[in-house]
């Protein structure tokens, strides 16, 4: 990504969720009291790839190696 930005003389890349779907619950699926109290201020995740956080290195590694994420990125 950094090489692409340099080659195209761009300075930033932003992820864009075109579907706009957001899953219920907090990003990490935690139920501790301090997490529940701050739930309205915590980040959310999407319902589908690439906006879903599995908390699994292997799942994320495989997804990023196989799938194309450029359609979800906006370069400027």
C-alpha cells in the first residue's frame, strides 16, 4: 500500500464501507462492566468481510492474502 501511494504520488488511503451495515454489539464481543458502560462510544464492526473482526490471526492472514481489499479503499 505504501509503495502504491508513493508511486502514484498520493498521500492517504481511507477505508470506505459502501454497504453501510454495522453489526450490533461492541467490536471485541466483551461483556465486562466498564466495556458495557462505554458501549455507545466504542467502535463497531461490519456484518461481512472486510469489516468483520474475528480476533483470529489465521483467519485475518488468510483473508488478506487471498482477497482483494482495494475495492474498499479510497486513495487520494
